């Protein structure tokens, strides 16, 4: 077998604002028209974003507290990162990783950088993802928009990439994702789902808020995403709210049928469900039945739930749940730990370091359901 060649140097296109947009630009992950760009000001390298505006180059760079975008401010040339070939010819490829993981696998990865500047993608920014500039020594990042340069520093950088970056690699090539919420009980009419408020009695509104935010994050990558609420009380208590927010209701018995109907209503007659993000907090006893019910239409299931040891210590049926999750985890790809900053929805629903993202293939899911006599 032929070995890949030694990695070559990064390739940058040298362009003026308004000049023809270069070929083979490196796109920000999940973005349709946003590319990694580099510029220099008084000898300091600054990363920002470029985009194709009708065939010509436009750009945005953060500098001090300002956004610089036009020829008067930027002047001269900017550089746009290119990938002209593949890993067989170039000896490398690009991937986006969390900022906090930048020092992981140093023998296998090299950071894209110029001086003390790295490009960084603020993926879950409320008003839309943008590429900016980060100084890894000072741990300060700046993102330019609306005439300003917004600054993030310290722990905020680690929290930019959360569930989206953990789950997305498992779903590449998928046609449909369904985010599925089960067991949340009543939504509290006096709490705000959109802001993540939740009742002290039930976590339903906060769970649903997380699911809605996940749906919004995935919408750019998976255009046919759907959100199901599988709980009879939802339909009784909050039917109007769910319908207004394009949330589909079902019971455990009807979910398979309704998901198939949703798929059938999509534009492409050949589209198939390939993966599901299944949120169930904290009732692992439903997992074998869920896999069995939806087995024929899925080839991968992603399950966000507590760690087995946490369930065993905190839940009245902890030992039973612990056994189910242990059996499931043994058949999954290595679970990924979820960790959220204080005050976020993720921390409210899943705790600090109490939960895992489990992902299982169809073959192993079949073994799991048979173990539990389905």
C-alpha cells in the first residue's frame, strides 16, 4: 500500500476585496458561504472571514474593538485558505476541533496559524456562526460583526463547541435526523420554554428548550430535521405551543408510523431516515423498546443520557437503569462526556459532568434489543 506523501504547506490565495473569488477555498464547517481568511495590520496577523458576493471577494476582520470590511480599512491584499487536492496528494486534510482540545494529539495535528493568530469558529453564536481570530497564549478571541469586534476569553472559548460538535461527526451522510424528547411530563404553563425556564417538579420545559436549540443548530447541516415530543401530556397541555413551533407529537406506539409519515411528506421520494438524536432523561428502561419500535428505519441512534454510575446513585430504580446503560455502553462507540458551563441549559438538564453521548450502530442495536427479548 502506497504511503501518503509528507504534508505540504498550507495554500493561501492572495486577493483584493472585489477581485474574483478563488477556487477551492476552505469553508467553515456547517456554513454555506463563509471561508477562512487572513490579513495583516502593522505586522500583526489577524484571522477573519471571507465570502463570495456574486463572484467577488468580500471580508470581515476584527481589529481592536472594530470590524474592518472595506478597501479603505483593509487595503492591500487578504489571504483566503485553499485546499487544492486531497489527502492522497497533499498528505493532510482540515478538521475543526474544540479550542480546549488544540493541544490534543500534537504528533498528528498541526494548528493553522500565523504568528500568535489562529482562526476560530463561534458555531453556536445566537445571531449566527462566524469565523474570527484567537490568540492561544492570551486565550482571547475576537469576532467582527455589525461594525464592532466582540471579545470572548477564558472559559467562554471552551464552551463555544458543545453538543453539535460531539454529535455531528456521527451523522455525516445522514438524510434525516429526528430529535426525540421522551418522559418530560407536563410543560409548566407558567415557565418560559424559549428561555429555558423549568418547573421545580419536572424538567420538561428545560429539556424541550435544549431540544429546540439543538434543532436550530442542526438546521443548516440537516435541512429535513424534525423534533418529536413523545408524551401524551404534551398534546393535552401545550398543543398550541408545540404546533406553533413545528414540534410533532406522538406516543410510543405511534412514533414509528408518524416519523415514516413525516419522511414521506418530504420533497424527495427516496429520502430515508439515517440517524436519530434521542433524548430521554433519565429513563433508560425505555431504550430497548424504542430501538425495537424504530429499528427498521434507522441505521444509527444517538442517545444523550446520564452516566450509569450517576443513575445508580441518584434514581429510585438506579440499579436496574445502571445495568441497562452498562449493557448499552458496552455495545456503543466510546461514549463522549458532556460538560457544560454554569448557567447554561445543558448544565440545568444534564448536570456538570454527569452525562454521556452514546452512539450505536444498527448491528449492535440489534444485539441490544435481542438481549432484552425484543
